[in-house]
């Protein structure tokens, strides 16, 4: 990279993103709800994408790192949808066994 100030700025932004990822890791570990953990994992995935693009800017290979970031974003999205479907199915099964009515037809939401 030709401009040393710009490279230093990108490295500073990358370190800040990395630090923010550690703060979100606390939310993933402590919860308290499953949705908090899922959202935390999505936030870490988004910040990882940003870090990949920043690495591309620093190493002057933006095309390669953007492809990696898009692939990572797709995997993050698919994982989020899969986990959400799994938990929705678990809640529906729990509610069906609790009072005999499925969740969508007005069963208990407790």
C-alpha cells in the first residue's frame, strides 16, 4: 500500500473490530437467551467479513478477499437460517406436547 497513514488507519480499524468481536463473545457465552447467542454469532460473522475486506485492502488483493467475505457471508446466513428453523421446530414440538395444540393454531406461548 502506497500511503502509510492509510495502512495504519486500516490496521487500527481491524484491531478495533477484533476487540469488538471479543465483547460480543461475552454475549455468546453468557446468553441469557438462545436468541442472544444466535445474534452474537451473526455479529461475529459480520465483523469477520469486514476484517476479510480490510485484509484485502491492506494486502492489495481486494478481489480475492471480497470473494472470501461473500462466501463467508453466505455460510453465516445459511447457518443462521438452519439454527432458527431448528429452534422453531423445538418450540413447536414442546408446545404440542404441553397442551395438545400446535403453536401456529393459537396454543400456549408460555
